[in-house]
C-alpha cells in the first residue's frame, strides 16, 4: 500500500527536478515560500544548503508527503486558501469539497451550504466539480439513485 502511494506521488511529481529550490518546493506544496521555509527550518523536510541557498532532494519531499503530518499540513494550506477566496460561488465550491472529505448526500450538502434550488446546486456547484474530477459519485453507474453520495477525489488518487 505504501509503495503504491509512493509510486502515485512520484508519477505526480515526475516533471519536477531531482533537486528543488524553495520556490519550486513552495509551488509543489501549494504553499507560500514563507510556509515552505518554516517546514525546512523545523526539519520536516530534509535538505542541505550550499552557501545561502536551500537544496531540497525530491525524494525527501516525497518522504514528507508520505507522512501523516503532511495530511494535516495539506488541510491547513487548503483552509488558508479557502479564506482568501472572495467569490461566493467559488467559496461554496471549496466548502463543498471540504465537506465531501467523507461521502455526503445531496440533501445534506444543500442544507449545509444553504442552497435552496436543486437546479442551482447541480448546475453551479456539483456538475463543474464532477466534470473537473475533483468530486466523484459513490454510485456512478446510477447517477440519480436516491442513495447517491459524493466524495472528494484526493489529488494522489486522480492519477491512478
């Protein structure tokens, strides 16, 4: 199981160089350079310095991404990104993805997002997220079944 997870991460990061700069690592993690530097200073990701430049081996980043600590880090980064969204529609889409960390039904999601119209819910929120692959149905073979639930697709699952 761990080998499969590592393989998926390696495939996802194949276009990055074998040794990264802070800027490349920040982009890879979806975090700011300041947050990335904090990870390095705390020793969360092994690295080395040449003069005053950080050099981070990609294998060390993958090792970090394999830890449970990375999951918590990713959730905090996602939450920070969510707080910066000002467009109400985009904000609700992000909230929908956050709510769907565990499978949830349409009625529950509409209630939690305070959306009254089924048409609006499907057209504006659900359909775009399903089409982009960020969300998936628990019963894709029966899209209109009453027990249908929706769950977020984790980034490392979408390739495999």
